[in-house]
């Protein structure tokens, strides 16, 4: 179980100072630590002139009331920026020369920084697929051209078993697709629908060669999904939305008659764009010649990287939490087992002002099982003053 502890003080009390540790337990197997050991007996002598005091044994663990103190199966949806450092907009784009020639036939990885620099990481990959293998060289007897392999791979991943072609609303089926595949560890549970914007710049010229040289200029479009105006269709690959022209700020352009560019698969972190539509609108001039190294996916890379705006996207995941409410009453845990708290073998309180009015500072909460085995520890943001005149309610949140 992933243990992420979030503390909330209700109410906020105390001053910064040295702390103490103790424990709470639950019959379900989790225990929490607030202040361990013993407690000043409130019935003992309390004269300020006393030189000694009575220390009475108190419970070491306090058991949760499961009906009142534990709230489980709390679910919330959390979104974050998709790119490195939780950024929501990617504005710098790099490819790597470390990819082999064989790899570059199939796809190119895109980084947010020069791959040689520390912290550079793959953000997404771009590939070109063609159902007939066009735009790729024949690799030899009994070998599938790279573009055909890409098309088959994503068809098997995303389409129904009986479907043989990707389709675009209004345009029908297409043999030619460009795929933007987000790095899986960035997607987390899924891409956040309604929260991506992909910029594409028109291709002004391109050369079919080993590097896929491309020049971009002119018209720029931004693409989003249509989740704000239409429900998803649901199939074996999960939810599917249309990719249309629009922006995050303005929504779908002409919602009554959108311009469709492809399909969005948020549960897989994949966008599949219709090559024919990109040819028509942005002059991609997709190479669909047989036995030809078209390097079509590099046209898509230059169209994205040459745009004047960033590639915006967020991921989304549902977090399930259990909340433990630690209730420390006024008569509990007012004595610390810190060796500096007492002096001598009789346990005389070292600080004379604490005689009859002991104080501790809660700093740590521990979660134990019924065998007194520590399972998790959480730290308060600052020590919390505890005395006979103060009570505390602290919430511990475990996410998993």
C-alpha cells in the first residue's frame, strides 16, 4: 500500500519547540503515535513549591473508534501538468541522435531539453502508420514495412477486433495516420480530457531523406478534444473522443460543424491524426510512395516544434484515501518520555514550572498494527503544544 500522509491541524495550536512521540491504535490493525509512556497524574500534588511530583502510568496506545475516527474509501480526482516538473505546457522540443537508424524508421522520441543534459527525459513519441506500408522502404523478404507495422500496432491496441481501419468523423476511413503517444509514466491513470491543446504549423517544404528535413511557416491550427460538447464513445480501448480544431480558451471552433482531425484515446495517452486531413489543411504532403523512406513522422515533429505556442496537456488520476482522526483529550499525553523531561531515578520533572502543569509538544504521528509494529510515520508542520488545558484533533490522510 502506498503511504502518503497529509496532516491537517484542527484547530491550529502551539508554538515551535522540541517534540514528543506517542501512539494510537485501532482494532483494525493501524495505530497512531502521539506521546508515549506515562502521564502526570492530575490528582497528584500540584503545589508550585513542591520539589517532587507523582508520575502515574497511562495507556501507551489509544484505540480508534472505527465508527467515528476512521473514514475510508474517500475518492477524489487529481490532475497535474503532464510534462517534466509538472509543467502544463511544453514549449521546447528536442530529438536524440542516440536513436538508431532502425528505430528512427518507426518513431522519434521528443524531449523537453537536449538529451545530453541532466534531467532531459522523453515526453512523447511520434510515429507514422500506413495500412499498406506506404511511406516506408521494404525491409526485405517476409519483413513488414515500418509504417505498416505502426498502423497494425495501434489498430490492435485501439480499435475493435473487427475494425481494420481508423476512421475520422465526416472523412471516413483512412490508411494514413500520424500518432502522438505520450510517455506512459506521464499519463498516470489517463490524460485529462478537455485539457490538452496541440499546436500544428503548416509545412512549407520538406525533403525526403534520412533526417526528414522540414521547413514550417504560415498557417497554424490548434487541436483539442470535443469532450466539452460531446460524450465519449466507449469501446474495448476505453473512452474515445474526436480531435477537432479549437483552443482551451475558446473551446471547439464552430461547435455545430467542427473540423475533425482524428481520435483521442485518453485512457491510453494516444492521439491518432488523419494524414489525409493534415495534407489538406497543413500541406503535410505525406509520402505514400511504396518502398520509400518517407520519414513522415518528422514532418509532424517539425509542425509541433515550430509552432508559436506550447503543447498543453494534463494527466488525471483518482486517488482513494483513508482519513484517521486522532483525538487527544485534555487529560491525555501531557508527559514526554524524552530523557530530558525528567531527572533522577524517581522521574522528577526537570522543569519546575511543569510540576502540576505539565506540557509536551506533539511532533510525530505513527501508525502501528496490533502487534505494535510501526507501519507509517507522519510529521506535523510544526510542534503542537499539549497540556491539561488543551485538546488536539489531527487528521492523518493515507492515499493509495
